[in-house]
């Protein structure tokens, strides 16, 4: 459960900590009592708060590629004030089990939005390194919803219709996605984050008991990671990979895979408080050994009436069994963390 939330946030690849989906999640959990009512819009507020981050988001829409693959595609362009914008394009299977996201740095001229959120964002084939091109119109409409905390404006969103010419080449057997009159889903919107000093409570984890494991391996060109755990009586596993693209400069691709597993992870804790866990992913498994004693902690969960006791083993070693813990992908290859990576184990129990 925690893994799924973490992964969802990670997929968006935000370089600004108050990015839209994080703000929305926090607002739903900790800001509930302080959400402001619908108001006219950022440009008409009594004061003029300082915008620190702007984003136009074209929500996911179902498409059929040039190679007849059924896919879902979304895009957003984001800009931190004082910096140049980044374009993000995400292509995924409809079931969400395989997702690939590309990030491209663009010049300031790529994004033009007025104070009410309407405008354009564009990118040429050269700017996208031959992956595609787009010229989209952003037509904001309806009231702007503001999120406030401690009487300070934290963020705002406004519905938008995002449409225009859009083409993208996955450079794989998934093929190309192209449309001269391409329209993203109705949940598209414009988002603003504002400079603020508000602090409105802590986000508590859900009250759930589970075991989990994680593997990671980083390099100067990207990273590999894998995470597994229990979900009810079953197990699940997810894997991610970040890779720099050869062109354009500064561009990268992020791959995410997820699946259920037949077996939940198996945890063995010895009398000296060291631990061993066998985690399952795909058709194989990995053995994780923690030779150091655990690090325990207890924190409130849910509405605060209960706690979760978290026992974590860090700096563990991993050994891929035969067959190894590996998740297969339709494009760009399977993901497997090598034995040279690092690992950790976690046990979470709900207590009074």
C-alpha cells in the first residue's frame, strides 16, 4: 500500500517538492479542514501571492498506436519560477502494469500561459531529439480551486481543455502516437504552487500490517530499483529504471513495472534480531540478509487512535536466486537489480 503511493508520486518525476499530485495528496489528508472554497482565480485574489511552480497537465487518454497497440498517453509541461520548463510524456498499458515516461528540457519560449491559465505549449522535433513534436492549446475554464493552509494560499487548480497537434515515437514496437486534432482527457488542468510558510500537520501512514523489501542500484547514468511486499494474502512487486537518453541533452526515460505475485515475502527474524527475507518477483526470487540488528520505531497511523510498530533492517545484502527476481517488459527490456546493489527489509505491525 505504501509502495503504491510512493510509486505513483515517483512516476510524475517532479523536481519541485510542492508539485501538484503531492500537494493534492497532502491536502486530502492533512489540509481537509482548511481547503478554501471555489474562488474566481489566481489573478483576481485580494493579494498577489508569488507563484513558484506552474504546470499544464494533459490527462491520460486511450489511443491506438501505429502498430495497433492499445495504450494510454498523457503529457504535462512544468516550470519552476526562474527556471526553464520540462516536458513530460507518459505512455502506458491500459492496466497500468507497464509505464514509460520521458522528460525533455525545453526553452522558456515553449510555455505561454496567461494569469488565468490559458495559453499554449509547444516543442519541435529537434527539441525532443526526434521523439516527436507537439503544439497544444490550453483553454482554461470554470472556477479556480484554491487550497489554503493557515490562511496562506498553497496551491490552485483550474480545469482546462488541452488539444492540438501531438505526435510521439516510442522508438519501440509500441510504435508511434499521432494526431492533428488530439484532445487529452476531460480531467486535464492547470496547476499553480505558491510561496508560503504554512505547516499544517503530519501525514500519517495507513493502519496496515505488512512485510516489504526493497533493492536498488544507482550509477552516474541512472538507477534500478525493485520493491515488493504483501497485499492481503498475496504479494506484489514493482520495479523502476531511470536512464539518460543519448539525445537531446538532459533528457531521460523512466520505466515502471508492477505485478502481483503468487507468494508473499517470507521473513525470518533470528534471536539476535538479524533477519533474512525471500522476496518474489516475476518467476523468480531474491534472498536478502541483514546482519545488523533492526532499527525499531513506533508512530501514529490512520486517524491517530492506533500506532504502527516499524522494524527496519538497512544496509542488507542481496543474492539473486535461480531464477532471479525479475520483471519482464514489452519494451526496453526486463528490470533486475544485480547482486552488487543494496537492500533493506521492513516489518510493519498495527499496535494499540
